[in-house]
């Protein structure tokens, strides 16, 4: 249960941060290197959460 909560939280926050940074660029705010670092690091956080879900689900026989 805790793994699922962690994964959902990582996905939510990871995708939210990516969307907010990209959205800021779309509306005209200049994106600097910190924005790109946040996009890549939070995107990686969401991918990490997907791997947690896949590994924990496969190890328990849940597909």
C-alpha cells in the first residue's frame, strides 16, 4: 500500500512540475537552465514511479 501511495505521489508531482514549467514557457516566460533541469528531473521522477509500480506489481503477480 505504501509503495502505491509513493508511486502515485511521484507521478502526480513529477507530471505537475513538468507541465507547469512547460506551461510557463508556452505563455512566454523565458526558460533557463534551471527550468530544463526541473523538467528532466521531475520527468525522471515520474518514470521512476512507473518502474516502482511495474516492479512491485510483477513481483506480486499483479498485472
